[in-house]
């Protein structure tokens, strides 16, 4: 008789796309942390495949990624992305050729950006305590100002014309607002602020407001309000505790999320999830910071934004125990000024911060890594 315990080990297939600049440093750091997590439990592990797409690939092949690149990652369980941006290639080329190609190709329409002031982080809002700033920004990630609709004519002539049309569809607005209401409902305060600009943008944003009102009726337990995007910036600074979940269009949320990250102490910490909530395609997780060419290759990049993005990846995969363990580890290292990188005023290196997180994970009881 054999006495073999049947254990079902799950293997998550992860595509890593470091991209450009410090993406090449923080993505391997994120992979190391995932490997440290896999080593702590026998329920799941990861299988990584790396894709060298980005500026260097462009110089060699004339495109940021291969024409059939999406097919190479379509069957992955998740994508860990670094950043795009290269000083020698126009920004709209790098963005549209890689990151937006993946976001739009996989219809990752919900971009989720949590912001909190982590322990030990010196944030600029002196009048508010760390507990007063605990937000999740939901960014419409598939259309609006980033639709790519528009064009140029009469180029080089005095009558040159250019348009960028912000295109909003009822289906697109409905699905992002419904996602935001649902997310707000899942958080303790059940509070949603819908960002708008319907006073000036009198077509699409008026439709946005109408749909917000319609969708709100499906969520009677969610308290919600509307705020003009300009007024929202002042409210974020002056009355941060009045906000919890925030939903905005693609461009509005792009701007508000940089403000949010700065108010929480550093762009180097902030994470993002580009989600396909319907799970037809893999979702993509990335730090919100850019490629930071000024510090690339020096080992100085803050990997915390990537680690927090990995937390979001683990949550998306349903590995809630591991996600919680990693978030605890992140909060322990931010609490220690000796482990602050340059963006936080410290001198720690990417490798030191990564080692510290892996050491904390290695010391935690294995049972803690199981999904709840
Ligand atoms: C972000 C970034 C990008 C964006 C840049 C790199 C084009 O700022 O993810 O917020 O605007 O979407
Ligand atoms: Mg941005």
C-alpha cells in the first residue's frame, strides 16, 4: 500500500515584461519575491516567461513588440510589467507600441490604483494622519481620451490641424462605473466619488453623469457623490478623509493618480492593476512610476511599487494569504528608514530592499501563505 497524499499544486504562468529603464531592475526584483513566496508553500508555484520587448527591441526590429506578441502571452495567468519610455524614441510610440497595445488588446478596462501612506513614509500632507488617506482610484482604461481617435491634416502648413477625440461608449462607461460601485461596496466605508467635468465637457461627460446615476440604483448600500475633477484635486489635499473609492475617466484618473501617489509619499511606491474583470484575458500588474532613465542601471530604483503590484496580482489570482503576507512584509520594510531608497530620502539599493522582503517572507510560518 502506498500512502501518497494527493496534493494539487497549482502552477501560475506569469509573463514578465521589464520594458525600459528601471523596469529591467524592478521586474526581476518582483520575480524574486514571487519565487520567495512559492518557496513558502506547497499549494502553488510560478512558471515565468520573460519577454524582452521595449525600446531595445524597437531599435532592433522597428516595433516595440512582435506583431503576434499578444498571442505569446494570451494564455498566461498574469503579466508583470515594468515600464516603457526611452529617451531616444517618442513617448507616444513607446506607449502605443507596447503598454496600450496590451491593455487595449486584452480589454483590460479597469485600471485600479490603491493609495495609502505606508508605515515609515514621510508624506507631504502635514495636516492629515496616515489613516486619513486610504483611497482606491479606478481609472477607465480602454477609451475616453486615450481612444487614439483623431488625426492631423495640412501638416507643416500654417493651417495645420490636429484632433484627439475623447470617445466614450455607453457600454464602456457602464462597465467601469459598475466595477467601481462594486469595488466601493467591497470596502468598509462603501463610499464612491464619481469624478466628472460635465460643466465644460457637455456631451460625453453628461452621459457619464447620467450613467453614474443609473448604475448607482443597483447599489443602494453605496454612498456616492460627484466631484468636478479640478475641485477633486483640492479636496484630495484639503479633505483627504472624505474620499475612499474614486472613479474617473482615463485622463482624469491618470492625473489624479499621480497626485495621489505624491500625497502618499512617493511615486516609487504606487502600484497598478490593469484588469480584465471578466477574465477573458490575462490582467497586467505594474508599478505606476516610469522608466526613470536618470537612475537606470545603478540599482537604486525603489522596487516597492512593483512588490505592491505583485500583491494585487496575488489577490487577482485568489492567493489572498500570500498577498497579505507580502503586504505585511512591504509595510515592515517601509517602516525601517534604513531600507528606504533614494526617492524616499534614503540610501538603500534595489537589492537590499528585495533581500529584506525575501528574508521576512522566509521567516513567516508557511501556513500563513494559504488562501483564506
Ligand atoms: C500611467 C502613465 C502612462 C499613462 C504614461 C506612461 C503614458 O502615466 O500609467 O499613469 O498616462 O497612462
Ligand atoms: Mg500617469
